[in-house]
C-alpha cells in the first residue's frame, strides 16, 4: 500500500468553523495513528492548507479514557452551545456527549455515560432550530441502519422519547445496490433553507463502492421526509472515486456551502479512507424548485503540511 504522507485519512469527517479557524475531525483511519484511541483534529485558515494533528492530547481533541467508550470511536460532530464546545460522537455503538473549553480539546465526559436507548445507535447530528428547539438525528440499528430524529432535552444529555420518529430507511435501488436484508442509511446532517429542512444522508454499506449521498426534504424537522428524485447527488460515477459519502455540510467564511466527506483509499482497498471536500449549492430547476447539487470541478482531497 502506497500511502501519501500528506493525505488526511479521516472517515465520517466534520468541519467546525470558529473564530476564523476551520477544525476538521473524523473517524481516525491512518494506521500510523492507531485505532480506537479517540479523535484527531486538524486546523486550517483557508480550507486549502491544513496543519496537524493539533489536538490538546497527542494531537487528539478527544482521547480514550476521558469520556464514554472503549472501542469504535466514530463520526464526531462539534458545535458550540451555552459557551462550551460539545462533541457528539459514537463509541461502543452508542451515542455520547463530551465537552471542552476549546475546539482543540480535551473533550471530556466526567460521568462517562452514554445517551440511553433500548437499541444500538450511532452517527449523531445535533440540529438547532430557529425556535430554540434541539433535535438529535441519529442512526438506530434495527432491521437495518435507519435514521431517526428526536427532540433533545436542554442539557443535550437525553432525548424526549415521546418525540422519537423514523426518518429514512433504505428502500430505493441506489440505496441498496447489493440487495441485502440489512439496508443501510446513515451519516445524517441537516440544514434549513427557505423554511424547508434538508436531511442529507449516505446509503449502502461503506465498504461498497456504490456508497453514495442523497437527501430528503420536509417542512418540519420531524418529517415526514420526501426523498429527492435527483438522488444520489454524490456517487462514484460523479466523482470518479469509490465509496464517497458520510460527511457533513458547513458554511465557509465566504458564505458558500461545502460538504466534507470520505472516499475509499483506491479502487482495490477501502481503508484507510481519504478525506475530501466538494462545493454544494442550491440551484433551481425549470419549475423554480430548489434542489441540491455539487460542483464536481471543486472536488479536492484534503492534505496537511
């Protein structure tokens, strides 16, 4: 395996923009960094030149032992809330929250507890609506990887169980190209545009070259959701890379939407997955309806100095 020493190898990536700096986190995939140690963080001022890993503990923003979990540290999301920085993440196929006074960490959870649920759950995404309500989009492992939503309590440490709703399950042909009995939809991220809610998600097993990204629309954060007839909007045929997906949308300093994601290592190997980014934007069709589209000319892999 010929690895590029400058390539960033983070799967399930997310980018948090704060105080003129971009912070990149994700599932650690570089063999040199070791598995199941926590979450690395890279930083950039311009999305082109990255440095790191720059986390507070050995390059890590989150280190095993400081919070819930022993194995399977996946899919972090970082955000600011009540003058603290929060990291929602997966470990032991459960969801947990850790906090820090700095985006570089260390993120900790002194109680070392997860968000309780009767089933395994992964891939958290916390969405703050304009009315102050908070929602946890996440994946529950029940007859497939299915995306759910529930309203969160104000302390973000538990859902309001009576609000739990299923959002997305893999039913379309592009979402289950191997026709398995366990369809996979995962990696939810949500944004609001012109009063509508857009739930972006990935489908298929991540090891499948057909792993791809689509979205659904609703006039409520709780759904029901209508899948776009333009799905998938990110796929190997569009980018020329196997397994593109499971990322996060963010707005850059210029006000443009970006989607950070991972791809397979190459045509023969899945791991370590490479971190990349592509511009994503709202455009209008002939009926003046808005839809999401990527700019393939702006696709690029992220590399550190």
